[in-house]
């Protein structure tokens, strides 16, 4: 397999489609990436030229992006406008109006197509890898030289990776043999790809442009119809109740995961204090079916040396009205700017990580750690059940009802235990009953359990279960290792 991953270093992508420069080209086409590789190549070096000629011959790749196509999220596309110096120079000094480039005549209004993707990562993947080890190394070198994709305002990291193609958010050529025959009624999207002779066409267009003749290197490319990939053998992913996860790195004294509820209560109160108006999604005093945010304390779990200490905080955001969402973003920004302070826990800073910082951050601070689709999930914190029980025989049914009440489908397999599944998820927290209630509340200790869940289809996270899910208890981690099932069997079962 051959795969090239592009990670946008900003929140936006700027690059217009050749057929309509006012509309963003999303996802960035394989032709756009190929052109970027051509732009950084040494054209006097025969191996690099031969590599480019080989790349232009490849079959169109599968493209993974979120959202898969511009048409899937048109509300995230818009035009950025700015005033820029024009190329004409002033004949008189007093006519020059550019403040940064003396002599330029005036500033002119320009606009660029901009798109805000949900994820900064774009993956181009080929099932077959036709490159030799030397060519693969040369391609990796070329990728490292690419500074941006589209406009220079879209800086990017490009690298050759071994990652496989995910099952969701994938566009494949409509003629792909992988395609499910029943998916032929799905919409198609034209995507530019290189063709035999694309390198020569780019050179020719570049030379014509330099000579002052008509030439548009950015318009070179052949169009191929792409379509979302749907495989009959793979059930569709189930979306949980949350649409986004906002993560903050926590700076300050290290605190044990036993303080999870104290941290999430502190964060919730800080966000409420910074809101311009009360939001039921945050304070929770609305109709029972109203969507609510979940405030999470992200622990260090899943590593042999994990100790469960809190690395970051997060807010899982459900589907909200645009006005509510706008106020929430503002409050989260203000909260991050002011940090958190508690006479018990101490002083803490909150930092929203840029994509390049997130790549180097601990696993707990990477959104995919908590959101990637999986059919198997295990609790990092115990899930507090939705009501009190009279005897232990009621617990299995109450666990199922608690999961359903949390906005999740009924699992096909449930294993519960009072203690964490440390063989499956090292570092999972073993809390005392008094650590499972909100600070200052005396509502009594409801029963709680650690859970190992398997669903009929992959569920997209974050998965948070139980009556204390809005304070972060019942936070689950996706598990995919085949060894986990055996490890789970060694754990103490619920009576």
C-alpha cells in the first residue's frame, strides 16, 4: 500500500477549483498535490523526474477527507476577502497608497475561496504500491519539501505513511472494483487527477506564463468521477450524541484521575461564568431530551505504565443551534484564556493545541483517541447507573437502560465489573463512591460499574455513559486489539 498524508497546519484550506475559482476545491485533488510535488522537485535530477513521470501514471487514489466532499458541508465554504497591493506603480509619490510596498499605486480588494474542514488530515491512498524502496524514499523527500497546498495561506505537512484507508469519509473512483454495486445511485464528484503527460503539460503552462502568454498551470488535470465508498460487508458507523470534541491541554500541578469530577465541575462552572447568556446545554436545567455538553477529564490510560493522572480537559459538544454554538465557542475561548483556579486543586492553564502541536502531544490530547469509530469500548472511569437499586439482580437491566439513556444503541455484549479492566485498559480509574458524585452535593452514592461493551456496528465517539456522563464519568476508550477479549476474561466479573 502507498499512502500520502497531508495535514493542514491551520483551521482552513484556501484553494479554488479551476472550473470555478470562487468555490473551494475540497478535498484538494490528487492533481493539486501532484502539482505541489512538481513545484518542489529538482528537474535537473533524473531520478526525481522519473519518479514524477511514474506518479502521473498511477491509478487515481482513494481520498480520505472530512467531510468527504464540498457538497457535504456547503455551509463551511466561504470567500475570504482582503485588500492587497496591485502591481501597477504610481507615477507620483502622493499617489502611492500602499503602506507596506512604497510606490505601489493602491490597494485592491481580492477574494479567495476558503473551506473549513472538520479534520485537518487528508489521505491519498493506493492499494498497490508500484514504487521501489529507493523511489519511496525519494517521494518521502519530495513530500517533506512541500510547504503548502493550494494558496500559500494553507501551510501543510506532507508525508508518506503506511496507514490504511478508513471505512468512512472515503471517496473512490466511480469505476473502482471495490465499490459495492448497490452504491451506484450515490452522488458523484468530479476530481482532478494527473494523466500521462501531466508533467510536460505543467512545464509547458509554466513556461508560457513566464513568457507572458496564456498559461494556467493550476488548470491542468483530467477529471474523474469519485463516489463515497460503501461496502456491503461493513455496517455503517453509528453516530453518538456528540458532534465535536474540544480539547485543552492542562498546565499546572499533576493531579490524579480521582479528581476527575472536581475538574469537570470546575470547568463547567468556568464556562457558565463566561457565557453571555445561560445555555441549557451547559447548565443542564432544561427539558430532559435537550442536548447537553459533557465535560471530560482526559486521563493517561491504555499504556503499560499508565497511572490515570489527568492530562487534559475536554468538552463534548452535541448538535446545537448556530447561535448557541457561537456563544459556547466564545465562552470556551474566554475560559481557555483565563485558565482555572481552585483552592483545592490549584492554578491551571488551558491550551487549545494547534494541529502541529497536537501531533507531538500525548495520546490523551489527540481527538481521534476518543472519537474514532469502534465496535468495542471500555470505560476509563466507571459509569454511574441512572438510579438506585434494591438488590444486585436489577443491575444488568439497569446497565442496559443506562446505556440507552446515554444516547447509544444497545450493545450485543456487556461485561461489567466493580474494578477496572486493567488488563484491557491499564490506568483505568478505580474510584471510591464519594468520588462519583458532584462536589458539595449529598444525593447519595448510586451504583457504578466499569463496562466492556461490544456493539453490532462501529460507534463514533466520544462515548460517555451514565448519570454522571456530563461530568466525565463513564468516559470510554475504543478497543481494537484481539488480545483484549482474553484479557477481559481474566477480570473479576460482576455478580
